[in-house]
């Protein structure tokens, strides 16, 4: 493999270590700890210590990193980059084992978010997530993370001989067609609690100590580069872990010592952000308010701080697909390798407007990086993202941006090497004095 930029080597390692939201947050914790950040808890007393670097987590699946500035928030506002930790996938249901004819065991799963279902067929899959164990009492269970690195299962497609029209369109049932095969056993007893016993063995804990779990399927194939010059990135979950990686990398290398800098990585964007760890919750607003109070500011000072703040909401955009030109806006379709995208929508699905877009474009210019615009084809409805949801909690100015991807929500998506480097440089410019 050709020598690659350190940011790209870091991204590939990060993607392989982050098969689900919980492991992604754990990976980000490791990066922050390696760069001098300390971990605090949400119920710790908030103190104002200029120069301090710390992070907080929520529900093990959202993480918020802070660099406290020398000046109070009322003087500089907050500089915030937001992204999300979750991606479409399959979650394992309780009592998941389903014994079928011949001793074949399949697992009962539920779809999380909006994956491209057929891209999950006939791949080596495994499981990752968190396991909840008995603690000192009922209100204080213990959390352990688990990633099984070896292939455990596969979702096998029906042979074409039984569906000759499969290539003409193939409607799929999430409950019938998308269940993975995990084992062949001799009797019902062998299949009982098979998954929980596997988890207990992997964690080296007593089977009876496992109270519950949040476990997801993931594709075991590693993230990689491809193209004649290794100019493309292929990986699962680039939406939106590539932007989370960019945000965390940027804040660890930030040089602004006056303003308070924030990298906010929420969970559950793919299902609407309406959770305690999602962008629709007051979790970030509460921490910012507490920081303002700790700095000696009152509510008026907090409102003034927010008025002086700016947020970059970073969630990936759709790259121009050369086989489907008709799906894209004729003049605003970003291309792979063309640089970060400003996301625009006339019906305010994104928080970008001319003023905030101009700020981001100027940041790109100052960083010496290209900039593109993404606007949906007028006959194609677009989705929303973190920006507008967050403004329901904090009345902050900001811009929705993202790097272009192909095959968004596929089990493997495609991005550009140069775009990822560019986004980090632009975020660093935002965090730069």
C-alpha cells in the first residue's frame, strides 16, 4: 500500500475499531485520552478552569469534548463542531435464537435506521455492542463493551433459481429475509441462550451475571483504500463516523486558546435524535449553561455567549454518482475529491443560510481547501440532520456541512481521501486562533 497521510491511517484504524456507536465512542475516548483530555462525569461539579481539556459521555454512545478557553464564554462564545456516532444496522432482539429444520439456528434481529438491506447479504458478519452485568445493587449495574472480531454469521440470499426475477426488483421483508444464520446444533437445548452463553464466554463472566445487552451486527471486512492511486476510502459507517473522526481529530490539534471549543458527537441521528443522548435532548445545552455559570456568568451572559457562538454540524452529503446523473441537481452536485460540502435546502431541512454558508466557505478559503455545495434535485425529497434539531435546544447560528459519499447507508460506503483531509483542516481552521 502506498504511504498515506496520517489522518487517513488514523481514520482506517478508527473505523475498524468502531463497528457500532458504543465502540465508536470508546475509540474517541482513547484518542482524547492520548491527547491529554481527562474524563469527567455528568454529575461532577462543573468548574471553570481555563486551559483544561476534558470530555463527558452520555449513555456510552454520545461524547462531548471541551477545551476551556482563557476568556469567558460571554466574551468569545462557543465554537462547536457536531456529528453523530450511529449508523444504520441490525440490532439483535432479546431471546434471539430461532431453531429451524436440520438444527440450523438463525437470529431474530430488528433493523436500526435505514440501511440498504440487500447490501448486507452473503457477507461475514459478527456482533459488537455493550453488555450490562450485575453490579453492587439494582440501580448500579456494570457496563462492558464487546467486539467479537471473528465472523460468526451471514444473511444468506435466496438462490436465483428460486426467484428468477430477483434482478428485476426484489422486495425484502425485514422480519423474514434479513435474519442471519449463526449455527448448526443437535437439539433444542443446545440452541437455548446460545448468544448469551457466547457473550459470557467472550467477556469471561458468569452467564447468570448478564442482565441485558445492546448488540448489533457488523461486517467484519476491514476498512480499506482503493483506486489506481488509492484515492478512495471503502468502509462501513463512514456516515457519520468519518465526520466524528474529523471533529475529534480537529479538537485535539486545536490552537485557539481564548475561546471554549466543543466537539459534540450525539447518538440516534438515524432514528430522529429524540433520545436523552440525541441532538434533540438538552444534554449539550445543559453543559454549556453549567460552564457559563462556572465562569461567573448569569443567564443573560449565557444568552450573549450563545449569540456569539457558531456551530458546524457535520453529516455526510451525497456525492455525484456517474451512473445516475438524473438523480442530482443539475448545478449543485458535489463530486468525490471536490472538497467539503455546504448543504442547502430552501425548506430549511438544513440550518445553513447565506450568512453561515459564507462563514464556512471563508474557513475553507483560509485553510486553502476547496468547497462545494449540495442541494437536492427539486423532485427528490431530502433528509434533515443535526443542525436544525440542535437549534430546538440552543438558538445558535451554524451551518450544515459534510463530505460527499457514494452508497450512503450501504453496508460499505465510498469516500474520498482528499476530502477527509480537507475537512479536518477546515475544522482546525475553525478552531484556530
